[in-house]
C-alpha cells in the first residue's frame, strides 16, 4: 500500500539533469502529508536504529527525510554538505557521481560525540555519494551501520560499493 | 530557556563564506534532539498555521526545519530550489544575496493545489531569498501568510522587504 502510493507519487523525467539520466523526482511525496509521515515511520523502523547513535543527512534531498527520522526517533542528526557550505574544521572527500564528480564535507566537531551512524539520502544510484560519506566516517575510526533511502536504482549496483546494509522503500 | 539553548548552540564564524560575512551556524542544533524537537514545536505554533495550506522549504538549510514542521502539523510541503536541481515545468526568479546573486525555482505543478503558504528557512538576512520565493508565489496569484526562521539578523532589515509577518526564534 505504502509502496504503491510512493510509486504513484514519484515522477520520472528522461534526460535530466543530463542526457541519458532518467531522473526520479521524489518531491510530490511531500505534498501528501499522510504518505510522507508513513514513509518516515517506515524508514525509522529499520532494525539498525537500536544501535545507531546519530543520523548523517546528505545535502540536500537527504535533509528532507533525515530531519523527519531524527525527530521521530529523538536521535541526533549531523550533515554532509557540498563544497563551500560548511564553516569550521572540515573533513572533505571526493567521489564520482552518476553524472560528473563532486566532494562532500563534514564538520569534524559534529562527528566527535558519536561512534555509530546511519546515512540518509533520497536515492541510491551508483553509491558514490554514500561511499564518500562512509569514507569520511571511517577515516575517523567510526562506523556506518546502514543506509536508508527511499529509492534504489538496482541496475546501477550501488549496494556492491557499500559494506553495510541498505534499507530502501522502492527499487527500480 | 529554549532561546538560551539555541543561542548557546549557534556557532559564529567571521569571514565565512566571504570576507565581511559573520556566519551563524545552526548545525549544532541538530546534535541535540530535545532542543531540535522543542524548536520545531515552537516554529509550528506560529498563529498563521491555522490558515496555511502548505509550507515552502527553501534549499537547503530550510529543508531541515520545514520537513519537521510539515510532519508535526501534517500539512503539505513543497520546495524552492537552486538552479538546475528541479525537473519539470518551473517558475524561476533571481535575487540578490547577502554575498552575490542567485536564483530559485519552483515546480509549477507543486504550487497548483494550494493558495496560502508559509515560507521556512534557517535565517533571515537581507530578505532577498524570501522575497524571491514570495515573488514566485504572487506571480501565480497566490499568497504568503508569513515567514518562519530560526535566526533573524535584524540589522540587515530583511523584514522591510517583506509584506507578511516574520516569526523568528532569535535575533542578532
């Protein structure tokens, strides 16, 4: 039921943002408060949360889900952001995107209090972004217990890059 | 009490992201689940919400608060995003930033079902970003009932640009 509603709400756009990319737009989900709420509840029920100490929200669509999960569970949230967005002492790593390359930064201070993390994003494609965050976390001797996404593009084999479980709501 | 806790949590960075800018970093708030939850409750209690039909979340830090408020109140959320981020038929307007200039886009489809909006962002500086979103909304014959932010930089007189009430948690 939830799955069906999510599937109906996600709109697909061919050749966005670049030729050859089949873009899945999750924005219509937020126009349906009951669906959004049920989705957050589902994501927050992943078994890893019994051990997770903090959520890592990936810039920017990941923020929309991570914030809800953090509030629902009453656990801390920290962020991984695109270049130039975060002040302070940062740890930065680069990654290959589905289209192009980029880097992500986290505030070292924000990672200090916690050891075990769940990463939250809207979509898992090639897994480059998530692997980048995982590399940041591991470089400080800390642990990623799992990834939560709404959509998994299973043909792109993103899960193969990751050494932790992926909890997705819908797979294309 | 809430105010004091928020004030203690916000870290300031001189000359970020550019010389002369005194950056207020709200990220530490999210590391404190009780504070974040209380803050969302406070923002969601603004009187305009008795009439608001949907929340507009501003890319990207606005997402972190808007999502929580939308879930708390069970009302729809739509987004205003930076260039190149949203697919579909867009309405785009440009604005002057505290540092530089930029533009924001919204999906026309997302605005169709609702008439009265609240805008949510992390911080009100010169008001350019919010005015830009307000211009988009008005150009479709719709209405902004108010702005919710955590921080207001009162010396920059952002409120003077806006013809609707501003609900801020803390003012510098």
